[in-house]
C-alpha cells in the first residue's frame, strides 16, 4: 500500500485530527471547508473557486471512478489540500487514466486520509470555517500552530488575480452572440455551455477595464465564478459599474457578488459556506424549487439591495440570497452554479435567459 505515512490536520483554534498521508507529502495551509457531494471530486479539485482552500469530502469513499481527461474545470488542481476518509486504491471506470492518489501526487497536492471527515464537518459547522494546516513531514503541533498563525484569513483576500488568465484569449471563434467573459476564476464547463449556445466567447483577465470590454463590441458580458472575498476585488467592481446599462450582464457565484456590490449592495462572510450538489433554491418568480450545485463562502446581504434590484432566488437552507436582477440595467446573477459540473441541471434555463437578453 502506498502512503502509509502518518499525517495531521490542525485547525487554527487548536483542534486536530490524525490520519495518513494522501497524495503528495509535505505541508499545506488553507481555509478548511467541506463539500457534501457524493461524486464530482475531479471537478471540485480543478475548480478555481477553491483556490487557497483545503476541501474535506463528507462522503466516506472517494476515488472509486479514478481520474479522466474530460472532467476538469481548469488546467490544474486548484485546491490547497484534500481531506478524505477512505481512498479507493483501485478505481473502476472506462474513462479512468489514473487513481486519485496518483493524480494528487502528480499535481503535488498534499492531502490527508483515514480521518473522520464527518466529525471534522460537524466541527466546522459548529465553529465556522477557519484556516488549517496539513502536514506529513512535521507532526509537532506547536511548530505547525506557529506557522498557521502567520496566514491571513479568507476575509479581505483578493484571489481572483491569482487564478485569472493574464491575457485576453478567444475560447470560441464562431457564434451568433459575442460574449465578453471576465475571468475571476472561470470554470471551463461554463465556457463550453456558452459556446454550445452559439456564443463567440472572448475571455478577459479579471482586471480588464470597461473600455477594453466595450471596444470588442460584445452583445453581452459574463461575470465568472472565482475565489476569495468579493469586496476586495475593487477593480472588478469598478469595471462592472461602468458596464451597467451598456450591455446585458450575467453573473455566476463570485460574479453574482461583484454585480451586487456594483449595484450598491453589500456582501458578508458565511459561517461555513455552501458547498455541495444538492442545495435547494426557491425560484421566487416561478414559485418552484431547484436543486443546485453550490460553492461559495460569501453571500449578498438581502437587506442591502437597492430598490431597483429584486431578489429572484433564495437558498432554502438558510434563506440567503441565491439570485438578483436589475431589469432596468439588464443585469442578473445567480449565487449557485447552473452549469453544474458536478451537479443537477435544474437551472440550465438561466443560460438561455442570457441568450434571450442578447437577442432582444
């Protein structure tokens, strides 16, 4: 058996869990969070929204279908670390090219296994998300706790620039609708869906200006998902403010939060965030329920919405904002992930709504 080496994960308040090294050996620090999905670990690992985060999977058996070439959301693994209970050492799937453990070692991602991930999850639910350190080299708690104290919290961190493209590029060269996508940490499946809906997509860096966007004469502007605190992305907020009313705007996840701030609303950090593929959301206009894929640690304050902005969707787990719209400025956004990857497809209609706005 590979990687029987002892490992430890220590939370910033001193709580610790002992297990075995998983993936690459060494040390890693990030904000520890949990995802309740039973599958979709490859998409989770490669989602840029998880940058600087240690992800714990609540489902006890991870890796059973291995790793493939198709289920990736970016060019590399984005998580800071990975926590599971039990690793599947012998994956079985016709698309599989390697095991999860081998993939993490190839990508130099430090993880820990053989711990009670549900106990860790309950602890995070009770005490909130916080920084943590995983180590399989040093097991001395005092040394590791000292290293952990030097790391800033997620609140106030601008991480969009760390995962965004550094220069403009064309995702698709043909299409009826010209879409300018601002990359705050975009998932590839979002771009694939836009392409399949006959969009010619040009992807711009997170710090693009409104003038650069408008110079390309887009039919619509897309604001992507991404990591970090939306309030810290002042350059993105400034750009979106200038784009309001110029072109139809559609935002997802971090893009939702940035749009809300640009419209005059506030955001706040959730106690432990929403991460999973079965979160119930109420569509207020349709008066029905959508089962959604979610991944965020911040939310829009409903009480701060300006009078010209309406709440369109509500998270039924805690009644936080899941969608807003400003009809007069042709802008709307969603806190969750209608592209799924992984997750259900209940909310695919939102992409078609964006297409309809560009058609008008």
